[in-house]
């Protein structure tokens, strides 16, 4: 449910530092986009939780090449509402919330 499409990552970054962008829903609510810039070749993990803490989606991508990536996450099958997510690599992590509206 994650497809690497390539693309730029915007925001402040220092040379050689991994930057994980926010998980941003599409206007239709059927997918979300994640932007990340990896300093080294490393795996990426994404967990999506309900507000009650139930794990709704888990994805571990095998080692991704250093550089900028854009990933599209399929949200079909999830109810409209608010979710919490955590995206992590070997040297960085980001938590946030995701609102799915259809």
C-alpha cells in the first residue's frame, strides 16, 4: 500500500540528515502522500493507528536508497476520521495525525 514515486522534499535540512515530511491526505481521502529525504540507504517503517491505539496499517519497506522519495499510501478501507501515525528510519522518526475526509 506504499508506492515510491520519487520527487522533492521541502523544508529545512542539514547536509547528510534524514528528513521525514508530514503524511498529507489527498483531497479525495483515498490516499495520502509522504515526502522523505534519506541521508543513507535504510529501511522505512510506517504505522497508522486509530485514536484508541489499534494498529490499522503497518508497512516496512526494505532498504531504500539515500535521496529524496515521495510515497503514496492507499487509505481505502479505512473509515472517515482521525488517525495517528509514526514513520521511522534507523536515524529519525516523526509522529503526527492524519484526518481522512471523504
